[in-house]
């Protein structure tokens, strides 16, 4: 079963307010992401630090088991709870992320433990990728040892990194533009 998990447990410190509650297309950034992924995925969940957060959005919430550990904590909780062979993890603050691209990546990466992308400069995007259930134990070991970097998983698992060329028509730089600062939102406002 294809499960998309939207990471929504951040504090939005750099934005100065909840960036996922900002407007996008007549709704919020988070609700727009839920709606977009719900059109293509059998299951969509929201990864949160507290299950009561975003109670107005009617999809399952997966609460962090390891609190305050960032996206790795969200991935760990998602793999612990979600059914199926793994999850497609997507940062909810990527307002133009494509569920079609996600499904393409899952198909390409199905024989790997992890499938992520790199941009034209070779920089990885760990928060838009397929993560097999096989990385769960490693994620837990890292969290227990105080290591919270997603990239630490890569040395211990089979990883497929899709370049823009390999993504072909699924590549769009705009899909990976996130909003961390007010100026990011202002810059993207015309597109939202």
C-alpha cells in the first residue's frame, strides 16, 4: 500500500509563525499538501510532534516517539506505525511537491532501501524520498545514540539517488522549493 507521510512536526522558528498554516490556493500549505497527495496515494498521514496538532485536518496523525529529534524522529515513527513496505516521506513545507514524482521515485527505488533526489548541483533532498521499512532499526539506533541526521542512514543502506536527468519529465526545481523564512514565503507568494 502506498503511504505518503507529510512531515509537519517542526516549530517554524525561522518563519516566526506556523508556516504550514500560511495560505495556499484557498486553504493552508499543509491542507494543500494533504489534498495533493490524497489524489494519488492510498494513504496520507501527517507526522507531528503532538497528535492534537492540526486536529482540523482529517487524516491520521503519527506522533513522534523520539521527541525533538527532527525529521529522523518523524521517519522512525512513520515506519513504526504505517502499514506496507515503507513510506514516501515529504516535507509539508514544499508547497509544489509532486505526488506523481513521488510515485515515480517509489517505482524506481523499490529494490533499494532509500530513494532520494539530488538537484542540479548534486545536493541531496532527504525530505522528499522513499524509505523502506528496512531502515527502521538503523533509524532507531541513530536516535538512541543522539544522531539525528537523515543522511546518516545512507552509509548503512542501499540508496538510489535520482538526478534531474534520471527524473526526466518528473524533475522540476520548483517542486523542491521550501519555505523557511518570511522572505521565502514572500518570494513564493505569487506562485501560491
